[in-house]
C-alpha cells in the first residue's frame, strides 16, 4: 500500500473514517438505537455520521483535481479528458454494476415493481438520483455514486474553464479565484433551487415543468453538493502550492496543521446540532432556508480543514490515519460503502435470520471479497495498461494497483 507520499497515504485512513461513519449511522438506524433511553442524547451525533458522504466528496475533489493543479501551475497541457474518463469508468463501474446485478437477484423486492425496467435503466447509467421515485429504492448509498459520476463528467470542463483564467501565468491566485468561482456558482445554484422548489406548487403548465426539471438536474433528489466537492479542489490547490511547490516550509506546514485540526474539530462539533440541514430532499413547497443552503458547505469546510491538517501535519497528526487496520478499511471502502446497507438492514431476505452482530462483520467480509474479485483485477489491468503506454518496453513487475490513493471514490 506504499504507493505515494506519506502525507497522501494517511488519506487512506481518512477514507476509512468516512466509510465507517456511514456504516455506523446505518447500524444505528437498523438497531433502532434512537428508541433506547439514551437514544435522544446521541441522536444528533448519530445522524451527523451521515456526513461521511460529504467527506467522501471532499476527498474526491482533492485527489481528482491534483493533476489539473500541477498542470496549471506548470503551464502544461491539462490531462487528457479521454484518459480521465477511462480511468474513472474502470474504477467505478465494474464493482458497481456487479453489486447492482447481484442485488437484482438477491433482493428483487427492492426494485419498484411495474417500473422495474426504468428502475434498472436509470441505475445502470447512474442518473437515478434525478428521479425521486428511484433515488433510494434499492441501495441507499447508490444515490451518492450517481452524484460522484456527475462530478467526473463535469470536472474536465471545470478544469478547462479554470485554466483559461490562469492562462500561462502559473498564478496561484488566479487558480484559487477560479475554484472560488466554482464554489460561489454552486452556492448560487443551490440558492436558486431553494427558491424555485418553494414556489413549484404555485407554478403551472410549462413553467412548472421547467422549474421541476431545473431543480432535479441541479439538485437531484437528495442534493448534488458541488460546493463540497469544490472544497476538495481548493485543498488540492493549496496542497500542490505549499507541499510540492514548497511555498511553505515543513515547519510552517506543521504549525498550520495544528491550527486547522483545532478549527476542524470546533467547526464540525458546532455543526452537529444542525445535522438536519446537511442534506437536501426534492419536495416541492418545502422551505429550505439559509441554513439548508449553507450548512453542507460549512461541513465541507470542516472536512477540508481536516484533510489539510493531515497532509500538512507532522507524524503525530498523521499516525492515527496511517494505522494499518484503518488503512486496510480504506482500501475496501468503496465495496464496503456499496454492500454494507443491503447486508446490515438487511435488504437481502436470505440474511434476515442472522442477528445484527453477525451481519455487520459479514458486510466487511463481502466488501473484501468484492475488492479482491472485482475491484482489484480492473485496477491491476488499468495499472498495467498505463505502464505499457508510458514505457512499452517495460513489463509491470507487480500486480499491486495504486490502491486507495488517487482513486477519488468512496
């Protein structure tokens, strides 16, 4: 697993924390712990665990934008969009389609009866989050994969537009302004969604249709969170400038890391009581309000601060995130994210007789098997193909792919 700089390797552990928080949240719901005598005390914290999704988005924005930042700060051509899409497809689709296919046979009742063909179709092409009827009907976490893929689709375009602002100047300030414009635009669109959704019941005819389509495309059924993803892009910009371009000395980085770590803890703790605003839901007539528009962004800032604290931090900050068992969970986190809910809930009837204490470890076992049997072969194939293109005369010396680092997915 030593496939990158030590500071980046620590992000494997951060990815594991994101996955574990989602698993813990769904375990809390399945066990109905909120109805225990102490349940209300832990309610806000338990539901805040669901913001592990936001952490995944920040990590994706960070890891995927790194090559674009390097290109812009060195006045080089941007990475090939074709290659980017191919890499993303090989990373996401095989394991996702395998999980989708198996669930079709193992949990057929999770699909929507007479709408089976439409349900499967929108899931296959990963646009189901734009259809409220299908967004969470099969496997709850799947909706975020649709959002993630949509980030992949627009990222080369966002990078291209930002590169036009930077030009040949290699200006860090222009690059940061470009990313800031993406964040501002995402927040403006979120504000427009909030206003339009409130008024949808009063619209009629073509106006109402256009309003609904606009909100579903830009917000989806449960939120798009481009501003959160862009926080990760901003973190990538700061990382390359300070660590790779050595704008800050290691001593300065370490000092800033402690400040950011404290800021992340305080900010995220302060946001726990506002967990109900962490997500959006398509519901015409609903008033989202200022908190609903801004809270996801502030959660993203909290996780972005944590991410920078890790990549700028000394060994004392990095050590917990480099703990091997935690990094191992980060390795299988994508499969764990997809498979844990159908097993823990359980959506699969054959597992209904198992108690929760057996279903939770089973989810980790299935995730490991999914990684070994589906994810790893495609990652290894991609790794070998890229080595061959870069040096046709050389043969790969190992099958080990670039695990968990730079994959940019949950």
